[in-house]
């Protein structure tokens, strides 16, 4: 199993935030991979945009395609991801062990 820190940025008309969560995958993530079941809406896939190996943390970092909206506010967008996600300022991903 591969330890993966999944990251996404959400942008609304009233702000921008980063979200992250940890997963285990049976294979290494890759750009273009659709992940189902990682948000509050399990039927909506999230697509991996970039992948990097974090040498210090010994894990993959998989950045998803960001979510942008001019209609919703930031709280609604954050809620759409669900409680498993941790909030952080962009560029300051929290370090957390599984």
C-alpha cells in the first residue's frame, strides 16, 4: 500500500483555502487518475493533477484539480468535501502521520 497525502485548493468569490487528507492506495497515484469516494459526494470523482514523492515524509503528494466557483461561498465548497479533509492555508500543508 502507498501512503498518499491528497491536496486540493478551493476558490470561491469570498476566499481561497487548501484542503488535505491522507489515503492508502494499492498502487502509486498518477496524473489523470480519478478517485471516487473521497468527498461528501462519493459518485463524483476527483482527478489527480500532479504527483510528487515527498522524500522527508516518505509518501506521495497528489494534488487534485482545484475547485473554483463564482457562485458558492468558500464554506459551501469546503463542506462539499466532507469531514475527513483538513483545512490549511495554501502552501502550508499540515504534516500528520497515519
